[in-house]
C-alpha cells in the first residue's frame, strides 16, 4: 500500500515473481475500464510478468464502493489461494483495503436519489452536514476527501443513524493478512508525481481522455480528469491544466498519507532515490519471513 506514485506496481510485480504471487488491484479508479493512463494502471509489460486481477473490470457508468469492491475481491483471492498461489493486494484506496483486512459492517446499498442529492452539495456543505449528523465522523472519515465524505453522508441520510456507529467492525476486529505502506519524503514523492504527469501526457493521456464516453459519479472523480477535460474544452492552457493535475494529485497523495498514518497494523517501508523494486522486495521478504517459510496453501482465505 502507499500513496500514488510511490512505486507500488513495480514493487508488487518483483515481489510476486519471488514468492509465486498474483496481484489483486486495490485502487478504486483502476477498477474502471478505459482509464489506463490517467489512473496509472500497471504497464502491459508488468501485467505480462505476473497475473493481475481486477484491473479495468467495472463499466465507466457504474458506481463502486467498498462493499462492492469486497464482493469482487473475495472470490478472486479465494481462487488464487486454491491454486496454491499468494494473493498480493496492491493499491492506495485505504477503505477498499480495509474492507478486506478488517471487514465491513452491513451498510445500505447506495440509493440513487440520496446520492444525487448529496452530489448537488458543495464539498463544504456535505462536510458540515455530515458533522452535524455524526460528530464522530471527524475520527473515522478523511474529511478532506470529498468521496469519503459523500459516502458517509449518504449512509447517515439513508439509515437515520450516524455512520460511525455502523463502522464498529474496524475497531473491533484484528486485521486479516499482513501489510506494508510505502513512505517517501514529501518533496521526493511530489517530484515523482510531477514527473509522472508528464509521462502520462507523453504516453497519450489526452487521446485517452478525449475517447472516454459518459462517466458515472465515481469514475468522473478520477484524479486529473477534470483538469484534462477543461483543457480540451478550451478553458485553460495545457500548461495550466498539467500544473492543476499535478496539484490535484499531490493533494490526493497527502490524503492517502494521512489515512495510512492511522493504520498502525501496517509496517512502514521507507524509500529514497536509491531504492529499487529488487532491493525493496528483498527487504519485504526479510520483514515478512512468512512469505518464504509458509506455502500459500497454508493461508486462510479472507471471509
């Protein structure tokens, strides 16, 4: 796990090759079809090296949340284990990962009318209403992330109960599996983010965005999409759009770092300019000797 541009995909491939693993996506936006570049999906070369699962499997018009992700991921994980392979979850969507590591309390399916009502609110309005209905949300909802705020508010409005009381599973359960979070010095991470945006552009980002059909509420929130579409509508220059996309990505990374900092069950894996996928994979094998000493078939599927 780790923030965007921290090197998760390359590390996961190298680790999977060493332990007989298969990669399971745990990034909310990489689930969607047709958004390969803007969501920084693994490259075709990386996908050829080891099996990858749950990339580009959700239609763009469909919504997705942690419960749906869990429903998608559990059968995939069970199948990998049944074949004596090791499932390696890779991504930066903290709530999706936690839906597997800690489980989820039974929450209502999204109501289209409630979702539309929340979507009409500004980020500040949604945040203020959420805190009015559920003051404890300040402790378990990343309030700087509009997507998480919106979903939490939907739950409050649909059930008439504070969403925090329905999420007790997280604090009452021990994590299933083990995990690490990739950590960079802030400026180094931001430099990687800025460089990756330019790499996306060179790889054909504008053509990908121009080819996208109508998007559902979740897919439309992909980081950088709004800025690239604004450029294509002639509302800003390309340079300004790239700067805005870099800034939006840095803000997203900051929210991810804040989320993972609270996840004390994760082991911190520090990176710097000298780090390579090979060296990090070897370090993880040292930190998690179970990856070498236990066959995958001895692991229990998440339930």
